[in-house]
C-alpha cells in the first residue's frame, strides 16, 4: 500500500521533532510550521520545509486551522499529523482536512465528538457496559446539580465537559461549597475551552490513574498495547509515568484491557488513542476519559513493546491493517518517563521560563531523550514549559528506577531557568514510589512543603559552564569588529581571548 509522500506536522517542540524523525526513517518528506517565537527551533531545522504561520500566541499561529490547511495544500502534502495539544482533538479541523482531500492522522471527527466530550463519552461507555464513576450530567441548572450532589454523596468533583489538564475541575467536600464551585468551574472552563458546560462525578479517594494505549485500523481490528501508570501528578497533570503498572496483576490487566478495547469499538474509533481509568482502593476500575490522540507518554509503551507508535499511526492512516493480533503483543522489561519542565516545584510548580544556555542530555544504554530544546533556545511564555521527556528502560522496575536516577543526575540544563529535575530525583527516591504505592494525591501528600536540596552544582555542570563561557568568549572575539561597544574595532577589552598584561594569556584557572 503506497505511503504518504509528504506530511505536514501541525505542532511544535519535542512531538514535532519525534514525528519528523519517524517520517525521515520511512522516507516521507516533512513540512513544519512555526511561529515567530520558533523561527530557530529544532523542528524547523530538521524538517524538509518550514513555513511561518504567524506571531507567537497560539491562536495566531498553531491554532490557525485554516492557515495550516492552506500550507498543506500549497506544499503538496497528502496528510497532516497534529501531534498532541493544539488542534489534535479538534473535530472540526479533522473534518476540514478530510474535506480538502487530505488524510488526518488520527480518528474521525465523529469519533472525536463522542469521546472528546466527557459527558457524551460517559454515556457511550455506559451503553457499552464499561464501568463509569457515578455522576450526574442531565442538567446544567444549579438547583438540579445541587440536588444531584446530595444523592451522589460527598466528596465529589465538579468537572468541565470539554478539555482536560484539571482546568474547570473543583473538589467539593460538603454541600455548602457546591454553589461557589459550580460558578468558578464554569468560569474557568469558559476561559480555557470556550465552553462552560460542567457535570458532577463522585470523587474516588486515593485512586491509581491507569491508562491503556489503544490502536484500531480501518478494517475492524482493535488492540491494546498494555497500560501505563500515571498516578504521579501535580495540578492534575502527569509528571512521571511507567509501564507495566506495579498495581496490576494479570487478571486485572486483562479485564481492564478488554474494557478499553470495547470502548473504542463502541464508537468506531481508528488510529491511536488512550482510555484512562481510575482504580480505587478495592481494585475496582472506572472509565475516566479518552484521549483521542497520541499521548505525551507514548515512548514508554514503545520501549516495552518494541512498537513504534508514530510509524504505526502513519501506516494505519494510509489504510494498512494492524500488523499484529492481541495475543501476539507482549511486554518486556520496565520503562519510566519523567517530564522535564521549566518550573519551580517549591513555588506551586509555576513556570520558571528563560533561556537554556547549555543543554547536555544523559547518554547511556536504555536512556532516551525526546526534546525540541537545544543549547541557546528559550522557553517562552507562549507555550507549555516542558523542555524534554526523559525516558529509560530496564530489565525490571528496580533497574529502571536506578537508571532514571542516574539519568536525572546527569541531565545538565544551565541558564536563567528553574527546572523540576531536583524534585523528580526526590520523587523517585521516595519509599512510596519505590514500593509502587503512588496514588494521584501522592505529590500533594508527600511533597506539600518540598524545598530544593542545598547542594553545590555537580562537577559536570561546572565543567560545562566553564566551557560555555570560553566558547562565548570566542564568539565575542569573532564578532568584535562588527559589534564593538566603544567604537574601537581593535580594542583588547572587546576580546574574549584571555589577554593579560605582562604574562602569557590563558583561559584556564591556574592554581596559586
């Protein structure tokens, strides 16, 4: 079956880089799009063609569906890969791509509409016999919601029907709190998603968050590629994921996997997707939501199954059947992913953006880094502050944890940014993580008053900083005739070559 000749990647950063490299391996030409903030970005440099689409704000660039589709048509693309975020779960965009005669590398717009709304997804799952958390979604009237809250019982969640990432979500522990929670959840949902619809759901206390990676083709075949444990979260967003889950045994894994496959078959789903479950303290599981796209944490599934999920997306999108049956899929070893953010865990995980002067990734067996950031790049206010995904694999969970701890110690990021690397090291060193006992409230409970350890920078970081300073000096020396600040093109004060009066020049620190 003929493969696409050229694909446009409607995204940026590490996922754009990931898709471009998969396309390159398959001999597919790529077109990148970029905003003014990303003119020097890695995905722009790697693509065969790169087209500017607008200024930095996403609504003026990466969310401009008409402009992106126009670029794809003008440059002879046969397909568009949306990555994740931005337009990846926009049903109208998927429809527009198909209507223009191109292939949207993902599910149909109809499947997105069903599963992209939490309320319609809940209804579809109930009809298919997939367990769902008790809730209420029949009315938007405050009086009906308050009455339903009393029937469901507290604590409960107020949740936005659109979007994700914890936006438009409120925990309510008694009926007196509910009216204000309804108002604030609606307001936040409207600001974040342009939709103020909400619903109620029973709060499952101390749950594990477990998702199943799914794939379905256009020939009626559907499989799961096992689970990912995603319980280590901050602000309802995942920061550490692993597979296999330390919670599941084979019996529970099989039941949850079968429920996940039932879910996507019920809505005629195709391509990659993820069904997410909550598992309570009695090991009951409940459908939470579906992500109708590739997930950030897909690399750990790739490492334990040996399946390249991006390449499989491309093959399924062009019409090829899945190359395996469910009973042919196996897992080997253990994999962990840590998301590296420019954020300050000691200050509420607020973004701590800035310039990355030096980035040196850990290199070793079983270590993978997916990133769109290199030395000299800037993490800006316009986009998510994730710098990279650090992924490791090992023969077993203990090996993977030890390898990740090593990799975190050897990941060097220097500049005027703060990263969550010290926090991640402490997470992996915590006894609850070591014992596989993390639940979605683990970070809030174990790290509520976390502060970064007081320690000197590692020798490797100091060495790299010294080299960077020398290299910066060399660049200054080269550029001096054009950029001399005092007007003297040949002044020694504008050179970074280690000049000193009376003794030999040196850029080395000499011992006394």
